[in-house]
């Protein structure tokens, strides 16, 4: 895939907390938007590194995976494995500007 695709990012209030969701991938929660973004990035980093080291094992009953999501997660895993911060790629800016 030659284009740089990122899932849709949405923010909403859940209870009295902030939830930042990356559509179809995962979410992050926190008392502030900054905490929610840090939680989201940490979850994504873990998922991406796990995908990179273990591969993708989904039951056939769930249907084919979204190749854009897999490509996005693979890219994040490569960045994280090189020791790079994935926040810019996920959020479009660094977490300290949230």
C-alpha cells in the first residue's frame, strides 16, 4: 500500500473520563485527553509489537481482516521495534500538544 492511511480518531466522554478511539483498532481512556492519548498509544504499541512478533491469527469465521488496519499496525510495529515514538503517526502530532 503506497498511501499513508490512518484509522479515524474520535474523542468522547465516557462517564466522567475521556475516551480516544482509533476506529476498528483500539481505544485509550484517561481523566484528560492527554492521558487518553498516552493510553491509546501504549495499547497500540503493544498490539503492533505483538503482531510483528507473533503474526496475525484470526479465525476464518470472522472473515478476512482489513488490510489497511494490518498495514497500519505493521508500520507501527516496525517503528516501535526501531525505538521510534509512534505518537506522531497515530495522532498526527506529539502527545504533549494534546
